[in-house]
């Protein structure tokens, strides 16, 4: 019985940690590692949710939503920056002035 309570407490704390990492996943530079940590932590929590009821389940869900949105958004930003750099590198006028 005591182990059951400890498992629930760890699950609730990990759900809140997942929510925090998910929110940090929306930040530009440090966001991607935090978002990936939130997604990984959510997977571990879901395994525990099959055995115990999780009172902080909405926090875990919102953490995953924020982490997924942050990961997809910042991935697209990086892809657009790389694409823009490639397009501008090869799109020159052939050198020389128009004079």
C-alpha cells in the first residue's frame, strides 16, 4: 500500500515536470531539448497511468501539446532558415554591376 502511494506521488510530480518542460519547449533556443524531454517523460508517465490513476493527467496532456507544438514550430523555423540560406546563396546575379 505504501509503495502504491509513492508511485502515485512520483507520477504526479513527473506530470508537473512534463508540463514545465512542455512550456519551456516553446522557447527559441533551449526549447527543443526541453520539448524532447517532455515527450520522453510523458511516455514514461503513460506506462504508469495504466496501473494507477493520475490526478495530474491534464498537466501531462498540456505538457505534451506544448512540447509537440514547440518541436514542430522550431523545426520548421530551422528548415526555413536553411532553405532561405540555400536560396540566397545560389540566387546571385552572376557577379558584376549593372553599369
